[in-house]
């Protein structure tokens, strides 16, 4: 995954964006003119929108050109991965035919939102592995699952034993940076299946449940006058005191110090 910013000279610019692996690019920003993918560098892509926010998918070894005209700056998020990884992430939700069909200039606000959040995550790493993996999984599901056009469809939650095992794993590893892949493997599901079913069962995605659990544990520790905020942050899985303070304030409306002093 790369967050790419390009500053370009005036005029027409083009380059071959093919690669040996699957490549997904989401244009987050463009200034000046416009940019677009093309099958033929001299033939514009039919489209009725020319603003940023579009997604491009390039199957392996497929020649697609990135073209721009009079643009000064572009910013995009690019993901490259082997096709075998998609099946690992999505399981039975993976539609192999979608991984061989190029996509030019797809406007989907859900994909664009995931891309913006992932770009922010690359800069700050505030959410941890579970958060980043969840966003990546959501993006790939929207692109490569047969049900992407009917995302409002509700499916069943986790079986009781799967939910119990997942929650026990989360509680036992609150101080660790947990990967979505490892907890999905623990209950015998793909990342996509686990994340979707967990959300149905708990009314929130796995990374949000984990954040809430860490904040609850932090609150318990903060009631002990001998435990500092900095020590609490490390013991409940945050990078440092600043990271805990940011998340704690977002969830509770107060900083850890304010919350502790009020009690």
C-alpha cells in the first residue's frame, strides 16, 4: 500500500500503470486539470465525471495508461497484491471473474471513504493493524465480491462458540496489536465473513469493539492513583499517552486526566 503524491509539469503526461500484481488505485485529489486511466493513450475514456474520487483496477500484466492534461498535482492511494491474497481475505465472498476485469473511473463514495481513511492511517498509524486490515477488507469486498451492489443485504451473525472465542481472544490480548487475519483464522472464517458476522452480532465492527474494550480497561486502571496515564496507555495497547488521549477523548468526550480528576 502506498500513498502517492505527484507534482507534474504543465501539458499532457502519460505512463503505463501495468504491474505483475493486481493493482487498485483511488484518486484522492487532483489540482489543475484532470487525470484518467485509458486503454489507449490517444483515446479518452468515456465518462461523465472528471473530478477526483474515482477508482481504477488493473489486473496483472494488463496495459492501462495513466493520462493527465494540464494537471499540477495528484494524490492517490495504491494497493498491489497477488490474486491469492484476495481469496484469503474474502473467502467465499470472492468472485474470481471480477479480478480479471479492468475497472476504469469507478465512482463509489464507500471505496473513496475507505481510501481516504487508509491514507490517513499510513501517516499516523493511529488505529492499529485491526483497523487498517478492516478498511482494506472493506475496499476489496466492494470491488471483488458478487454482492457489492447490494451491500445493504443483512446476513447472519457469528455462531455462539465463534463469538465467545473471538471475544475471549480480544480480552486476552488488549495490550497487543491484533491482526484481523489471526482472529478470523481462530474461528475458521475469512476476514470478510468474520468482520461482517461480528458486526451483526455486536452492532459494531471488530476494531471499534476492541477500541471500546481498551478504553473500558483504561478507565479501570485510571481509577488506581498509582497508575499514570502513560503507563495505562502502554498496558492497554496504545502506542503512547498521546495516542490514548486522542482515542479516549473521541469516545468519552474527555481526556484521561480530566476523566480521572472528575472521579
